C-alpha cells in the first residue's frame, strides 16, 4: 500500500481524470502529490520527462495524461492522437522504470476492445479481432501503453498495472461542441439550444448505439484502490456494468438541462461501435463498485458546466 507521505506523481492533473484522482488522493489523506502543467513539462518530450523523473523520483505514478476526444476529433486527427498518446505513455512509463518507481498505474479506455467483441466485454477479449475504425488510432496507442506495462512486468519484475474505464464524464470535462465526447457535447448543445430557444437539436447517427458511462470520481476511487490492492499483467475494467442507448441518453440530458425542443438524427454520420459494455466482475471481485448513478452524475456535471465558463468555451 502507498504510505500517506509517499511521493505520488499524477500525470495530467488538470484533466478530468487526473484532477479526480488528485481529489481522491487528498480526500484519503495523501500529502505528497507532485504535479506539473503542460507548460512546465511536455510529456511528449523525452528529455524533459527523463529530467523530471531524475529530479523528483516519484514512488508512485498515476498516468492519466492523454489526448482525448469524441468520434469527430478521432476521425479528423488520427495521426495526432496516435503520436501524442504513444509518446506520452512511453516517455512516462520508461522514465518511471529507469528511476525505480515502486508502482505505476496506466489509465486507458474501453475503446481498446474489438468492435464486435462479445458483450459485456471481458479483459481477456483484448486483441481477439479488429478495432472500431473511428477510434483505431487512439485505441492502438492505449493498447501500446497497456502492453508496455505488461512487458516491463515480465522482463524486469516491475509492478505496473492498468485500468480501462468506460465512457467517463464529470467535473473538468471538455465541453467542445464537436471535439468532446458524447455526453459533455450533449450538455453544451442542449444548454445552448435552451438559451437560444432553438426549435431542434441534431445529433449524430441514429441513436441506436449503446454506451456505458462512469462518473469520473467513481473511477478515481477505483484507481487509488487498485494502486493499493491490485497487482497483475491483465488490465481491470472500470464501469457501471450497464448501458443506455444514445437516443435515451439525449432524452435524459435534455430533461436535466431543461430543453424541450425536437431531437433530430443525422444518419449520414457514424454511430461508432454498436455497443461498448464492460464486464466489471473483476473489479467487483476485488471489492469495488460504482456509487454514482447516471442521472445524478449528469446533474453534477451540468452544474460543473454552468460554473466553469472557461471549460464551457473550450
């Protein structure tokens, strides 16, 4: 287990996941948290990362830094998503190993699993068939980080673990109207439609895709839990273990935001993977379960949107 005064580095502490992990660490009484902004430390630059680790020598690392986005962003910037994520992961994981880090936790995404994987998706279905094309570059980068942790464990006896969450949402999310993930994008678009009295909102696809969501503070509790109680080469899924159609999600977001106009569907746009439901029995067997139901989480996230104008403008 991590000592309360152990030096802990949270990579990506300003992002949605990293900030939630930092909140959870502070809540649980950890007092020696190290963080750097992107301006202070560019994780894509190997020399900068190596110099940081050599100087700070963190004992534990939560690797939550990533370049993320929804379907639109993933399609438009495949090269950027692959380069930035692979470079960040390799630099941080490698520098942690070189500098004797006791334990590292790599945070990925459920998009690593095959497009047509049996549902719900078990950790063992990784690399059993082809990926979803709309997020293939991001998925390949995340698989690389997961596998590098596994290979270091096998070759050098490190204790590096990984966790793969379902669609995340919550405070400090990115609410960009086209480049964000589906839930924060809907929050912003419905809010703006309400303010402008717009008669309708058009959403991508046909609404039939099923998605699982997890409130980010619940993920953070699992991340700290796993750092203390789990070791193993195989990743651990993080989710609610239940999903919702995008069509029903849009209705729920509209109700919470207070938008009563028409919801239209642009079927010329892709749905993405037809379903992405995680099998969370492994995390449950370890003793963890989520706490925040979807509706409550969306209400909390909408409140965050309303009180964070800078986030809303991103």
